[in-house]
């Protein structure tokens, strides 16, 4: 890790700590857990929005198929120094899943684009703020999530 990244990480995770932001980022981090991202496709399916549900489900599967292999392959130690290989730092899974959802659901609901991407960005920020990931983990997760989301939308355009 370069000094610049380490400086950004410590500024956000150490120097910016205030209780209201900590509570907010803890909540965001909890509800952006990859397991929770399986809920919207089910909800859309139950509401008879099958195309949205299919996109959401495929995006979820795409994230699962890319995040875990990358974590295993890259095996970057988390900032706290404690992590198993399958839970290593790069890429940020929370961020990946959030950006994939932002791309997919903003495709179907364009008026929600700004709130969805603000939320996804907040998820990434929360991962640094809480000391769980380095900035490049979050950036990598955002880029991966956007890629999976765009690929998901493109795959369904041709069918």
C-alpha cells in the first residue's frame, strides 16, 4: 500500500470519528451486507416485476461469482490485520454489491439513479470509515459492481 492510500485510510478511519457518523455508517454497513442484497429481487418478483427481479438476481449471482474468487486470489490483508482468505480485503464486497444494485435498479427506475448511487457511495465510505477496507478495496469494489451491473443489463437487452 502506498503512503497516499494509507494517509487517506487513517484520515477517514481515525481522524473523522464522530458518534452520529459512526452510528450512521454502522447502520449502512449492516444493511448493505451482501446477504441483504438478495432481498430486492425476491421483493420485485413477489410484486410481479419479473424483469427487475431477473436483473437483480443475475446481478447478485454475478457479484458472488466474482467477489469471492477475487478475494481468494488476491488475499489482501484487511486493515485490522485479521481476516481469513475468503474474507480478505480486496475487493470490498459490500461496495461491489451496492454498486451493482445501483446500476441495475437505476436502469429500471431512472428517477432513483441519484439516491441509489449516493447510497452506494455511502456504503463504500462506510467501509473505510469503519476501518474494514482500504480506499483501493472500495474503488475496486465500485468498479467491479458497476461492471457487473452494466453486463447484467446488456445481457438482457439482447434477449
